[in-house]
C-alpha cells in the first residue's frame, strides 16, 4: 500500500484509520502505541504484530474503529531484513541476551558461503519451527519470556510456518564471527530469531540475531511508514475505507442492502469471493462491514458502523 496517506486536516481523535509507523530501535510496541495515543488525542489505539524493542520498521497502528480492523489484518504475510551473527549463541537468540557458547576460529573457518546457502535452503517453503524461548507465547497461562526471566526452563512446541522467500544478501567475516544479511518473506508466527538460532545450530557454530527490520506487513510497506518525529509534525492517517478497499475484495451495496449491512443482517443471493472476507460499502463510499459467504447467504464477520 503506497502513498503517504496524509490525514488532510482530519481530526485524528475522531477519525477511523491506520497509521503505519516506522518503529525505532529501543522502544516497545506498547510505548509506540502510547505515543500515538498522545499525538492523535484518542485512547482508542491498538497495533497489529508486535515488534521486539531491538527491531525497527513497519508497525501497523489502528485508531478508533479501525482498531477492530486490526484483527482481520494481522494474519498477513510479512517481510524482514535481518543480520545473523554466526559464531555464538545467545540466551534470547538475539543481541539483547547473554552470549553463551562461542565457536572457535577453526570452526568458523570451516563455514563457507556454500555451506550457509545449503543450510538456508532447508528453511524455504513450509517448515516446522520451534519458537524462541523468549517469545510471547503463553505456557500454562504465563508468557514464555516471563518464565525464562524467572529462571525456569521452557520447552515450546514446534509449529508450522511458511518461508516463501529466504534470500542471502551478503556474507562477511567480522571479529569473532560471520555476519549474514538476509531478506525474508514469511507467514505470521514466524520467528526470525529462531531462523538465526537454527542456522547457527545447523552449521555447528551457533548463531543469533543482531539486526531486525520489518519492511512489510501485508499491503503496508515502508513507502507508507512514518517515524514518530514525522507523525508529530504531520499526522499521516490512512482512512479506514481506503485500507478496507485496498486489503479486501470490494462490494458496493445498493441502499436496501446497505441498510441491512448496517445492522449486520445476512444477505441472500450475493456471490462474494469464497474463502475470504469482502469489504462492504454503501452508495456514498462509506465502509460498513466485512462479510463472507455462508452457503446461500453472506454473513457479517465485523460491522464497523452503528
């Protein structure tokens, strides 16, 4: 989704829309949301797809009614640029943890570019991945990272994820290791830290993530992202209607259908695309709801007007 999406003078405290933030390093996603709340003057703010504090890049933030749209967007595929340091493992699988096991110079010397490519090739496509033990996944009601910080041993179950693109951009020798720059397209739920951990394990030298930048979440890329400083100068908002039209198939209802959609009533006889949600609009172009087919009927999954 390109363009600046400038709010054009619309009061963000009452506007419904999406802000694409270029998150800086060092801030939690929660902190970014708090800053957007202050900038927009509304408490109805939420985000889709948490980024770790060390990570930068695309964080999709919803305002007002668009917060309810986030749950329908966060399953989108994502893209990342990252740097893996081969030669040492980390307690958190990234640079924020304590380094644990380091490889010898001889072990590192045996790692060739061809060996790295061969190892990476095994992670393309649908794979089974064990999430990082410091992930936010809940284990018996408590997040895994909280258990790790409390000194507990955590064993997470593998889950299926899809890596549709896993490119090696650059390989270079540095002090104490080998840096590998990668670019990845993956399904939601993929842990790039786990890719770093597993690549190091496969090569026998250990590995962890030292840089992570998310460059895309679904249709939202860096071209529509703004830093917090830029948003403080000019609050760039993508209106909810534009986001819905760009993200989902569109259906333009007639006045009778629109009246039914506004109250969430099922509609007979509509041939909506199977297996996905459709954005429903009234004759004036107002985004009303998301509907999906259920046999002979189209039924709402979410209504955004009252």
